[in-house]
C-alpha cells in the first residue's frame, strides 16, 4: 500500500531537531573564543623543524646568560621527548595590544610635556603579569578538554621548554618575522602565546607563509644592533634581554642605546607595518596601569625592597628584581641628559646594591658630560669615591671621572 502524508509523523520544529555533534576541533575553537582567545590552531606534536637552528643559535652564544636553554634542547625541539603520549599541540593566541596610543609605551623621550623624567615599559608588561591570568584561562580550556572530550592535557604558558612560535607557525597562526616574533596578518605581533598538549588527533593547520617581503624596518630601528642578520636575534644586545633577563653589569657600549627603556622594548614592533592590524586587548588584566604608561623615574629610583615588592609582585617587572630594575632606571636617567636627575642620582650612590651604585655612577657622568653642571657632578663622584668599598663600583667611578 502506498504511503500517504498522513502516515508520516509530523515534522519536528526547526529549533527542536537534533543537531549532529560538532567535531572536537570545532568545540575547542568555540570554547577558546568564549574564554577570550583571539586565535587557535593545531600543530602536529613533532619537531617543528627548528632543532638545527636552535643548536646553531646556542652555539653562537646568542642566548647570553640564559643557560637553562642549553639544558633542554631535545625537549624544547620536540615535545614528545618528554610527553610521548602527545599527538597535537593546541596553539593559543591572545592580544595584548593597548586600547589606544595613550596606553602604549609611547613616549619617545624620557622627558614628557610636563618636564617629568619618565621611562618606557614594553606594552606587554603594562598590566598584571600574564603568567597569572593567561594560565587561568588556558587551564579552563584544558579542563574542558578533559571533562568533555576525555583528553589528557599539559598546559604551557611561556615557562615550559616549548618552541612556541614554530608550533604556532605550523598551526597556521602566523609566520616568524625578521625580528623573530610571531606575526599575524590579522593580529600583528602584540600577542601572548600559550599551548596545550593533548592526546587527541586534531586536524592540523597549514604552515603560514612569510609576508615580511623586503621590509627591514625592525632590523634598522634597533639601537643596539641586536639582529646580526634577518630572523636571528643576538639576545646579548637586545634591550628586552638586558633589562629583564640579564642580572649583572650592562656593557658600557650598550647603555646609551637603551634610551629610556626600563623594562623590555617595543621598538621592533612599533615600526612593523603589520601591527597596524593589531586588535586591542579584551583582557581586563592586560590593561595598562596608570603609573606604567609614563613611569616616574625619580620615584622608582627611591624604591626599597619592600616598596618594590608591594608595587610589582603581580607585575612582569617583578622578574627583573629590585636591583636589576633600579639599574635600568639609573641608565634611563643617565640617558635623559637632564640636570634634574643629578641630585636624585647622587643620593642613590648610597644605595645598598653595588649593581645599582655602579650604574648610577655611569649615569651621573653620562647626563653631565659636556654640560654646565659637569663640575658639580665631578665633585659628587670624587666625594663618593673616597668612601666606596666595592672595587667594581670604584672602577666605574674612576672611568666616569676620566670621561668628565
């Protein structure tokens, strides 16, 4: 017997029809977007093809004092060396681009329009330490992967030995630019990266193409010549390395090039044409703190250990340590060439840290050389030279007096 329409069940309303289950990759992308990530991609959990370049870079000594990088070369080049269960690296991107130029480390000179002596802080460090809030969001995604997809996971937020940028490139999230940063056509380079290793087989992206072309703006702008060639960074000359990772005395021939940077440096990103596409951050914790957009160098020079902890314990600046940070502040004041910095620097010749005193001595000479107040600066240094008990500081004072 032929069927009639009356024999069929009535059609379900469109909004009640069962929908097919989404693929795991789609679910991951959707949840990552809900958590605020700006992009997500998937790379095979194998060597992303950078192991030889890494070994050559280390052999040249370009990692400076970051000796920890030598100890985990194999693990850094291939995540399966330590995590043989991993099948995919989920690569996550989160913008930290300032809301406006007023939130950026935008002052070109250590002297602002009010006459205050101010420094510059890299834009990624203007808010709360990203290790704290970004790890929270990455962990939330990892919990979802475990609970909803039954995945085994391991998260990485900058501190794990993983080649973040090569894996992100393999996932199709961007290319590694001539300044060695990950560049995206839609986000630029002002982004944080994070990863989740999973035991899921996920559809991997297509390796991103290089779109730097003949541009060399980032190479030419670097005042300390930290790029011996395109796509290669000599960290020993990089202002970011010097102001954050380097713990000791900064070479005299590099101090002037540091300008007013007191933590990190954005110069090679400031000039990158792809950063005109940078998306303002949506992360409240990445928003700039008011005192870091135009940091008062004199006020920071007066920080003792307790005050430094109170102000920067939850800031990326904490990594530099009190003595390293004040070393940077002293150099910035020296580069200001401002007479207003002389008396505060003279007071800091009594700082308990020999590292700070050494760079203060240089700063006094630098801001005074060839200026009408050079005689007063010389008197200050000569007076302190008689009382200085650290041979390293005494030698810096001697050299500074010769320069004056």
